[in-house]
């Protein structure tokens, strides 16, 4: 992502990214401190339990990235379409490494993942504000805590060359710089006040849908 004129904001709109983070930090803490995440971060899960998370993420990113493609022609949604972030190829590679090449026939979405995917297909793929909310929750998380998760998972399962963790490797962006630009873009996009409120609501819902998936995996 490059900085464009439109990404430079004035003080009046600069705070939307901060408002989103502030409104959702409490639910972020719930996600971060969910049983599954705590067990994963403490090295208490076996490799099969980690693979179950990767499989559920495969279904979610399949639908999230299909939503990105639907947004490519939308004047607002397209501002948040970043092929350089796409995770689906990495998830394919990780599932090959973790479950073997026949993984497609051995995985299915849990009920919570099916609910999450339903929201991605029905709402995120059609409403630009909702799309941005779901996009933000996943990719900003992957670029933030995801980088910590990768190090722990590689150590726990003795993974070399990211064989099973390539999901967390963004080789086309610098995570820190990208997140800064992303926040600027959130701030510079001409949302109306009602749209901002709806985006925040959808961010909270996206966290809940993610936390439900983690609860089912625990
Ligand atoms: C062990 C699990 C997790 C850890 C250690 C963790 C850690 C972090 C940290 C340190 C940040 C702050 C980064 C910064 O300010 O630049 C962050 C941001 C974020 N995380 Fe997590 N996180 C975890 C799980 C999750 C989960 C499960 C989600 C969502 C499903 C998530 C979504 C986000 C988002 C959206 C942000 C960006 C907030 C913002 O700057 O606006 N995180 N995470």
C-alpha cells in the first residue's frame, strides 16, 4: 500500500482508527485470553489441535477473500482490497504440511465457523462498511498478535521453514508500516457518522464470531 493524497487526513477525521481500537479492545482481550489461545500460547496443545485452527481459518479466509474480490469495483470497499495480504495460498500450503495433501476431504467447518462464514458471505461480501470491519479484525490481528503466535507455534511444534505457519508470514508487506498505512486509510475514508457506528458494531460482531470459533476448538 502506498500513501496517497487521500490517505493524509486532517484532525477532524483522524481518530476513526483509534475509535475502532478503543471500542473493541475489551473484546480483543477476550479473544486473546480465550482458553484455546491461552493453551496454544503456553504450548499445551498438540499439533492436531493447532491443525484444527488452521482448518477453520481456511474456511473463513476463503469467504473473506471472496468478499474482497466482490469489493474490487466498489468505490469504498476497493480501498481495502489488498491482494498482497491474501492468506488463502498460505493456508493451502499449511494444510498440506499439517494434514497431508488429502486435507480437503478431511476437514469441515464447525457450527461456529459456519455462522462466521455465513456473515462473511451474506453481509461482508455485499456491504462495504461491514466488509472493512471483518477485514480489519482478521488482517490487523494477523499483522499484530499473529506475529507472536507464529514464533510460539514454530517453537512448540519444531517447525522449520514455516511449514505449517506460512499463514503468519507476510512476505509482501512490512507489518508495522502496513498497519500504520491501514489506520491512515481508515481515517481518510469519508465514512458518515452512522456508517462509523455500524462499522464498530460489525467489528464487535466479528470478534464475537471469532471468539465463538475459538471456544468451539477449546
Ligand atoms: C494470543 C493471541 C493474541 C495476541 C498475543 C494478540 C496481541 C495483539 C497485540 C500486541 C496487538 C497490538 C498491536 C499494535 O498496537 O500494533 C494486537 C492487535 C490486534 N489484534 Fe490481537 N492478539 C491476539 C489475538 C487476537 C485475535 C484472536 C484477534 C481477532 C480475531 C485479534 C485481533 C487484533 C486486531 C484487529 C488488532 C489491531 C488493533 C488496532 O491496532 O486497531 N487478536 N493483538
